[in-house]
């Protein structure tokens, strides 16, 4: 059996086997060869960047069954630019009293992306009457976050869209980490009726990490472009280069060509192998966790430890190879192993590293005194 490829360390920074997730701190995801080639080709020539931006947007809209599309410098920038498009008119003047409605349970670390526009976030609870009251004040938009971990304490997006339509208020869906399923590219907009869906380019799409995607209504995308580079507006510092434009387009094309059913089945096989391989170790309980940490339709292995979880995490990180695991959405005594970000064969390296720590260093299974 061929050993998995082991990359060299740039500038002495050790490469990581990522069994955590498509997290920014580890580089998002790995780009397939067609994406790298598209970026290399784009880097080799000058173009009219605004024209390329529009052409890429047209092609992305066509591929994803949307009216229009715009590439941004990440999903957080997509929030800022989409909110800006909702609160401004052709004058580009930002009103001082703009409001963005959010469910209180969905407040998160990306709130700043909306507040960057000067808008005030108005919290509501999971009540349709409370939603209608907030909508009656004519806010700039409703910002709704997709994912199973955001579902509790919020109304379903279908009810939000129904209420917002009554008052003429746009609905923005942040689905940054909601691929798979690839249908997230059109389900929230074409099928449910939201005005825009925002997706990270560097997570499940496996495009450039510093890219994001806005898909939705043409009026909204046109306003976004009025804010972005090369114009000296809010989005000037959120510049998107020709390399990211072509790289993200190639990533979407590549993703749509994949067999998603087999992809998810492959993830499940890896998780099943992890669970089988970790069974029977004293002080360890391993089980299938579903869905993923971002609410995606695949499982991960949740490994509960009787002892010092942090010591196990550190040993994996300090080992050779260096392995990163997840802790989001699991008990404080557990780690999570996610198959989504692994190259072929790396699942075996993760299992071997964890088995070595748990069986050859039994002291790590006991809580520190």
C-alpha cells in the first residue's frame, strides 16, 4: 500500500495532518490540482479586473442556479459587503440608524462583519410574532446562520423568508461551512427564496482560502460591486485578485463534478475504521457523532477520554506527524476526528498516532492530580 504524501515544511513550520475541520487557523482546506492550475494561469497575465470579476460572477451564477454572484475575500467579507448592499442606495451613504435583525441564539464571533458597516444588531427570540415586530421597523436585512449548531433558539429559514417577504426585507443566509451538501449553493436562494447565500471559498469548495462567494439576487450583487475594489469604498481593503477569481471558479466547477454520494460514503468508511480501531482501549469510549461540527451531513468519531484530554491533544500536536483534532461541539472530556480534511491514507496515520499515545503512554489516560 502506497504511503500518503508527506509535504515538506516551509520555513521550518511543520505541516499538519488535519483531522479537525476546514478551520481557518489550519488553512481551510487543500486545493485540488485544477484550482491550483487556474490560479497559476491567472497569475501569468494582466487582465481588466472589473471585467473578469463580472464574467466570473456570470459563470458562477449560471453554475449555481442563481441570478447573480460575486467573489469576495472570504465569507466574513461577504457578510460586510452584503449588509452594506442592503443598507445603502445608489448614493453609497451609510445611514446612522441601520438595523440588522439576528436571532439571539445565533450571535457569534462574526457579528463584527455586520457591525463594520455601522449597522446595529437587533436581537430577537424564536417567535414569529417577535420576528414580525422587528420586520415592521424596516431593518436593512435579516442575517440568518445555517447549520445544526445554530438551529436551536431560531426560527427555520423558511419561516424567516415568509415573514420578510411580507415586509419587503432582504434575508441573508450565512452558509460559510455548509458544503457539503453542494445544494447549499442554490437551496437557500432558488428553492427557499432568501435574497443571498454566503459561502466560504476555502472550506468545502476547496478553493483559495482567502475567497468567499455571494450568490443571490442581481440587485444585491450589483450593489456589492459598487462597494468593492477598485472603487475606494468599504470593500477596497477586501480586494480579490485575478488568482482568487479564477481559482474559486475552478473550485466550484470541480466540486460540481464530484460524486457527493460517494464522497460522503468515503467519510463514513473512515469514521467506521476509526471507531473499530479504537474499541477496547481502557479509559476510552468512541462513538459516531452526527452531523459534523458545522452541521454537515457526515459523521466524525467522538473519542471520550477518562483522563487528561489536553495532554492527548498536545501529544498529537507535538508528534511526528503533527496531528490536529477537534474539540468544538463535543464534551469537555472528548476529542473529535473529522474525515473531511484528510488526504488519502492520512486517516491511518491519525489512528496510528492516537493508538500509540493511548496504549503506550497510559499516564495520559489519567487525570492530572
